[in-house]
């Protein structure tokens, strides 16, 4: 009895310490925001919501192509030769801008239009958007985040929106019991349902990654309570890929999460595994996770990959990023520029060689094993290695291994350069790729280039908007100053936490 009471007292002490630390962090962040002249993030979002509510008319006008951005959504119209883009963000080294502009791209006329509709979603990035053919076409959007200009504050959304593509009007769907607020999640439509998986929530003090599944009925307009079984469950992650197979399975693969390696040190994990969420034939509200070992080419580990599913039962993936470390202080990103196709029925990967008439190189690439899921903990010793973490199956503990640079530094001007978080979609057998970002030394270069690829021919990328590497300036003086000052806040908070233990 005494031991139980002693543990209970310890629990209360830890809770009190956490509360004290949170209060001190909040007070110091408030002081920093006052110095920067930045309002509270909740007030910023509330003001943006009021601005949206004041719109009274639908305005659609021809415009210039969208500005550089990443973490936006790009989908195809379910009935027309149109692409639809929403949101995203842009960072110039000093401050971040978050968007809620909605664009329609007319393919035949090569023409962009911007649509402003009353009472729509506020600016966000890291959200998800899908289209369905119901009632002349519907656009569904869930979640995302709004970063303050200084990136010291983040507001995560848990709202669900639907736009009628026929009336061009937004509707906020008031459905309770949905997912918690998050960004970096993935959403796909299948069998008159929306499936939401994973994501993360980060408030600059603490973070939380998810591996939960939520299902929304497009018939009842409600979140469905489902039962998910299976001995194997995907580990928590954000920035993964998701696709609905023709047989009703939902496949997820890749992604990123943080894992605690030791006290006060977190390490990013880039996942390589794949899982299938399979519906129970006897009960519509029961699903089961199972591990998938795809055949063919072995993709490189990556997250924030551009991913699009085509009516031919294939998912196409471009780019992505993985973190590589020279040491615990220096984290760099390696960006991909390869195009992959996943047969969702055969569960087989293929590396697509654009413009290659001979199948010999493609066959060789398919059989080439860069990293196999069974060997993700092995050490590779070659020239130019970096220390990195590669995640294998969810049942194993993430480990640190070494890997060479996987992505070649080739940048022809007529093909998409390496990048993460681009927009990717398929419309009538043609793949469309827009924007994203990559890093050069300490700079983030955000793109607004635009390409197409005929998936039947695979002959060449066609450039609709050229890649202009220097389309925006990079400002680093103010951002580095803010980072240093806020870093000192974190150090002070850590010391306070140690001093305030009970």
C-alpha cells in the first residue's frame, strides 16, 4: 500500500513539473512574439476566418500561374480536363507565407483561373484533398496546419470541407468524432468513403505522430466507427504515400517520424515498409492491417513523395526526401528525382526510365536492390557516406545505420529536378507535376515549375513552366537571429525543468 502511494506521489510531482515547464515556455514564447510583433496564432486564424466569412460573391478570373509553393494539394477534376490546386506554403528564410488560394487549370487552353468563393477554408499547408464524381463533382479537404510568419507557432486543423464543383461553393461539414487536429496525414477516397491515416501534431514544444485510421462516409456525411485488427500495425508516421487498390484495399508506404534514441535526443526515421488495410467481407466496418512485401524494384527510403493514383490501377511516385546526418548537429536532406510506378493489384514496383526504348535498363533497375526491407539495419561502407536512420518493419526498433548518397546530382533543364512535397496528379493518362522544394546548402528553394508526361509513351517530360532556380531571394539574417534566440529559450526551459523537479 505504501509503495502504491509513493508511486502516486511521484506521478503528481512529474505532472507538476510538466505544468511548470509548460507555463515557463509559454511565457518566454509570449515575450519573443511580443518582440517580433507577432499576434497569437489562435488570433491570427480567427481573423482569417472572419475575412473568409465576409466574402459574399463568387469571383473567378484568369490569372498568372501559382507562385512558388510546397505542401499544397493538386488533384484532377473527376469529369473535366481540369486540375485543381489549393493552399500550400512558401518560406524565404525570414518568414513563411501560407496560402488558401484555389486554382483551376484548364488543360486544353493551358490557362489558370483563380476562384474566390465565400466562407471557404483558411490558409493552410500539409492538408489533404480528393475529388469524387458525385453530383457533378465534389472536392473534399481535411486538416492541415497554419504556421505563423516566424514559424514559432503552429495551428493544426481538424476541419472537413466540401466544395460542389458544379456550384463552386464551399461547405464546412460539421461531423463530430473525426480525427484529432493534424497535418502531414494522408487521405484517399474508396468505395464511397474517405480514409484518413497518420500525420502529426507539433506545437514547437512537444510533438506527436499518429498511425490511427478514420473513415468518413460520403453517403451519411458522418465519421464511421470502425474496428481495425491485425497483429501487425504500421508504426506512427507522416508524409507517407497512400493509394486505394481496385479490390478495395488501402495501401500505405514510406513516410517519416521521430523516435527517441536516448535522453533529450530525437532522431528522424525514414520508413521503407508497406502495409495493406483490407476490408472484412462479412462486415463493412471491420478492417485488418497486414504487411506487404512488394516485388520488383526496391525504392529508396523517402518521405514527402509526390504520389498520384491513375485509373489503370497504378500509383505513380516522384521525388521525396530523406534526412542524412554527418553528426547529431548537422542534418541534411537528400532529394529524389526518380519516377516510380506501383501496380496496386500485383503489388510490384517499377522504376520508369523516361525516353528509354530498350527494356534492358528498366529490367536491370527493377532487379537492383538498393535497400531491401529485410536488411534496413545493415551498414554500407562506401565513399561519401552519411549517417542516417532507415525504418524497417514496425515491429523492429529503429536503428542508426550508414548509407551512401542515393540520389545523383544531375539536373537537366527539361526534366523535373529533385524535390520534396510537389503536387502530382493524373488526368486522362497524363501525369502532371508542379512545384515543391529542395535545399541548397542552408537555403530552401521553393519551385513553381510545371511538367507533363504521357504515361502511355513515357517518351519525354514536357515543360509547361520552366524551372527557374532563382525565382526568389533567400533571407537568412533575421531567421537565424530568431532561431538562436528561441534556441536559448529551449535551453533555459530545459534547465528550469531540472531545477523544478519535486
